[in-house]
């Protein structure tokens, strides 16, 4: 899950005026997307809606600008990239989808959930009529999805960046141990908070610095996630059931691949990123550590993230 820390004065205003912090954040992030020139599109098929923010209209003439697809993590949505779009949109046409089970996209899927997500991304590119290969960045769960998409659809990917994403080398035992370190029974319990205090546990593992979230804001975050929880739970359970398939997977990537990792990531430790690099024989300088960042480097260190992302992708 990715969270953006609201300034204290906004939290105080929200508390005094009975405003909803989550709704305020969504409005702010939506405005940031729109100011960066993105528009929201929904493509519907038998499975339901497929939702994406895009810099270009479907079917518009290719202007030759490089394309960049940004894929969010589990329990998040496309708006997690709101702090990055202003800088990135100056150099790339952006494609920022809601994954299946998240945001405004359908919650319906069958079979292997990872393959369902990669097919969803492929369908979005088809619906936007984007033919040129895209630069692909996936964070957290989205990093695992991006890693598999790049292997399954190599003709669609120019460069791949896995960002704090468990594409391999992250075992169920490791995940459960991390969850127990903050008082959860295991990784499923961590990602299925039963109350606002459960929400606090999850937040504590996501951020680099301790984040003091008022109880009213925790309650609002919990209420906002509650209706989506069955979607997240089913996706997570399927991923856990298939963990042995991915824990030691070596990928067949023909394109350049980079790995970004938060120096202080406690949810998915930096050793996982090093394992991905070693297992897939990536060059040492393709592993970049985000300073003073936990599991949310694009949010906690947006300037560093944007600058280094543009450096490895090229403008």
C-alpha cells in the first residue's frame, strides 16, 4: 500500500471541519493528474471496466514521444503516482492503469491472478492503440506484475524498472516474519486489517520515518479500504498459493532491466532486490538504492525517484 503524508495543518483542518482525509487526498491527486495533462479512460468488456489515466487519446497519431507505463501496488491505485506525474509528463506520454481489483477497474478474474493482471495491461495498451514499446515501471506488487508482463509480452517493453517489487526471492516465511514483527499473525492478517489499529500496523511497515496518523484519519483510511478488502484478499491469497512458482524464478528478459529499492524498506527488505539482481545476472549498476525511503520511495523521495528514473530510461 502506498500512502501520501498529509501536512499536519490539513489534518487539523479536516478534523475541525469533519472533512474526510481520504476524499481530500483523492481530490488533490486527481487534480495533479489532470494538471499533468492526463485524462481518465474506461474500456469495458465482458469482465467489466478497465480504467487508465493516459496522456494521449486512444488512437491519436503517434508523436514519437517515449511512452511510460506506471503500475501501482496492492491495496493502492493509479493515483499513487500523483507526486511523479508533473516531472515525468514533461518527457513521456504516461499510461497509468488501475490494476484488476483496484480503483475503478473490474474485480473479476479467473485462473492465475498474475497472468490476469498482465493480460489486463496488454488489453489497456491495445485499447489505447499504443503500438510502440513502452518503458514499464512497477512498484511493490506492481513490480512483480511488471516483471512478468515484460517476460510474457517482450515486444511491448522497451525498458523495465522493478521498484521494491517481489518478482522473486521473497518467500512466504519472510513475509510472515515481517508481519509478525509488528504484531500481525501473518502476511494475510497484515493486509486484511480488522480495525483502524490494524491499518496502523500496515502503515508502520510502509514508511521510512514513523508516521503519526491521528485515529480519525486511520478510521477513514480503514473505511475507505473496507469495501475493496475482498478483492485484495483474493489476489493476495492467489499470489501466496503460487509463491513457489515465483520465489526462485529466473526471468527471460531481452530488454534492459533496472531495480530500484528503498534503503529502509521493512515490508520487502532490500535483500530481495539484491536477490533479483543476482538471480537474473543484472549489471551491478542497474541496482539503485533510494536513500531515506521505505517501501514508498516514489512518494517519500519523489525528486530522487523522478530524476533517477529519467536517467536510466533516457528522455
